[in-house]
């Protein structure tokens, strides 16, 4: 008669799952999760380094470079506010994304007035909107009452595109959901990696649970103080 192999009892694992087959399935899940996200892990890691060190290491992360500018005719008074400017420009230029409020460059100050014929005058504040896309950015500007809209197109290099993909700039909800699956793959890899390291051994699982619980406790206690 063959000998029955006795499986060790692990108090942290349900009895129905306590077998060598579970470890095999954990390895498969770990491997397939890594395969699903491998290229994205590489891209997100590289873009994360670029974003994290763009100031200290002076890494060129692809600042936009202006390639073209044009003045588009419009009837005076046809654009009453910034939102209307965004809608008009999206339709006129056939842009694939919605407009956002334009942000000025750091340290840039807009001229609000000056002297004309010996007296101080105030200039009309222009409306500005931006259309951000992974590889380019279009900025439109309109001075109330004028007969034209100024449009500028800027593009970024490959590193800039990678950075924008990391941040989801100008990308649809389908991309956001895809990145959610990549984040899920990372979580699955972390959990299965820990279980494979522990080999479902009780003391190791207990040690991991205690370490994770301590970290969660510390974060829960510290995070409110950063407000």
C-alpha cells in the first residue's frame, strides 16, 4: 500500500486550500499578472523616475515647444466667456479633447494695463483655454470684443509623451480603466509574491501580517498630521 502524504496544517489557510496545488496556482497567477503588466510596469517605472527627479537631476522631461501659431477670424462679441471660447475652438479646430483653463508659466505676470496718451488705462483681460493631449497642447486666447482668436500649438518629445501617458493627460476613460487593471496586477503580484515567499507557513504569515498591520497603523496615525 502506498503511503499517504501528510499535509501540514496552517492555521491561517482554510483547510480546503491546504495543498501543494495552491502554491502552483499562486505561481501561475503571479506569472500571468507580471506578463499582463510587464511593458506597462517598465513604462510607468521610467516615467515615474522622470517625474520624481525632473527638478533635482534637471532631467529633460519634454517641455512643450511651440511649433505653430495662427489667428482665427471671429465675429466681435461672439465669444462671451472662457467656456464659450473652449467650445468654439474645439469645434473650429476639430480637437479630440475638451478644453481646460490655461495655466501660465511659472513666474509669468500678465500685463493688466499701462500708459496711453499720458494717462493710465486698463486692458481687457483675455480668455484662455488649453487642450492637452499626450503629444501636443493647443492654447487659444481671445480678447473680449476683438475679431480674432489666437491659437498656438506646442509639442513634446518622446519623454514628454511618456510622462503624459503616466499622468493620463488627454486620454479617454478606456485608458484610465486599463491603468486600473495594471494597478490591480501590481496588487495581485504583491499578495501572491508574499504568499509564495511564506510558502503558506504559519509563522511567516503571522510575521507578514504583523508587519503590514504595524505599517497600516503608523500610516493611519501619521497621515492626519500632514493636513
